[in-house]
């Protein structure tokens, strides 16, 4: 699969690493932030050192940047920045302007997530997913929690084997 | 009429003030507490101190009975979502978005927001109208389509001067809708010969603006 990921925070970087390791072609877009706190750090610090895909520095709601990231031949786009609105805009551009088949937006506000899902934009809310999972763990509801937790613990083990990035 | 103004920066504040002065009912939604109390001090109790991109705040502002909602924050993605939420969630009959990056006008239209205002584009139009030779003026986007209306004055030494309308190398989808010659409208045919000083009105897909400019100015 050709996958474009907009937003390379912890989740974006983690997912890009998983897909890349499975042999998919991944392009990651992250905004050139002007905040000094951010500028001191590496842009794509959350990507694993083994990452073989593309990194594009720019605004993921800009058509030209998305084209550079290969959105025109992408099978999927995931919008995972910290901004719900930016994610919704990037996802809609991918779906309605570039015709990307599979589009998913991270929308932390559950109300907004639901409204856009009804409009045909696949959304997920960290708030409800994490909250539901924590609830299931507390209640020892194995059906809901177990598979997901087992899977993520496996991924964590893989990450821990990674050599620490230089510097 | 009842209007909701989302965002109380300079644009939102003065817009709300003007609407009130024109006798309309207005609610301003502003997330910043200090800015919200400033507006409240100046304009009265018409301010809702909430984030306008939250469905709950829009409901509280009464967006389902509003005649129109205008999103004028400085963040394009936020303005898009504010307008879409009002449209999808509250069924507000009319939504208008301020677009800071003029390139986003076409994006907003494609995503269902027909009415957009770009101050950059308005300023560019004014500036370009003032320039002596660059008489190329994108007049307005056409509601409900990805087309726009362009006016261009035929300048000496440009490709169309003295040539026919049919010989213009306009991009596909662009047509000459009229020619204004010495203050009168001429109905254009392919054989209509263009003269220096003619003002040509072109309907064109917004994305092809650059090609239209090239066809008319070389």
C-alpha cells in the first residue's frame, strides 16, 4: 500500500514505523513549526531509525504539499496532527479532491468525530477509544480489552529493541 | 435577522458591531476569555465565551435558528470546520467562511462551503486594478461551481490585440462571455476582433486562472 501520514507526533511516527516495517510505502508530512521549543528538536524524531519512507516538511492541508507526499497515488491517508480541524481538512481534501480510497482522521472531540463520520469521513476519537479501553481494563472486560492490549504490548517490545537514535 | 459571528478578532468584532448597528440580532462566539470580555464591554451581552468549533457551543448560540453563521477566525481549518458543523449539525441555512490563504477558496468550495471571503484576494484585485498594464482582474468566484469571473483589459503588444476571440489560446472550460468596448457590451463571436482597450469578460475554472492570464497577456 501507498500510505500518506499527516502529522508525525508519537502516534504518527509509531504507525509509520509499523507500516514501513511491513513493507508498505509511507510518506510522512509534518508542519514546519516556528515555535522555538519545537525547532530545537528533530522534525521527525518519532520515526524509527530504520524508516525507509519519505519525509515532507510542510502543511498537510496544502494541496501542493500533499501532492509532493504522493497523495495522488496513495491508497490511504491518515490525518494525525494535534489539531482536530486540520485533520478533518486534510482528510476531506484527500477524499474529495484527490479521491483517496481510505481516509482516517484523528478527532479528539467525540462530537465532531461523530458528525463527520456521518458525512462519510472515517474518524476516531482518542478520547472515547482510550476511555473505553481503560474502562474495560478496570472492569476486567476481557472481550473488549485483551486483544488490543496484547497486540500493543507486542509492538512495545519491538520498539524497546530499537537502538536509541544518535545525539 | 439573526447572525452568529464565530471569532472576535478585528474582523469579527467590527462585523458584529456593523450588524448590530444595522439592527440585526448577533451572537459572537469567542474562545479567548479576555477578548470575549473586551467585546462584551464594547457591544453588550452578546458574547458566548466558548470554542466555536465545538458543536455544543454552536447549539448554545442557537445556530439552528440563525439566518447565517460567519466564521472569521485567523485559522482556515478552523473556519472550515465551524462552517461545516453549522451546516451538518445545526442546518444553518447560510454559512460564510473567511479564507486567509486564497488558495483555500477552491478547497472550501469543493468541501461544500460555497461562500468564502479572502481578504488577500480582495486586496490583490484592488491592487491589480490600479496597475496600468496588468489589467487582469479576477472579479468573483461563481457560487455553486468551481468557476470564476475574470475581467481583463487588452493591452498593446499582447497576443489578443488585433486578433479574433476564436484565436485566443484559453484553457479548456474557459469561455469569453462578453466584451466591453468603449462602454458598450459587444456579444462575442469567434470572429470578433479584439481591440486594445477592450475589456474581456471570461468565465473560467478557478484552477486555470494562470493559463487565462497567459492567454491574454502572453
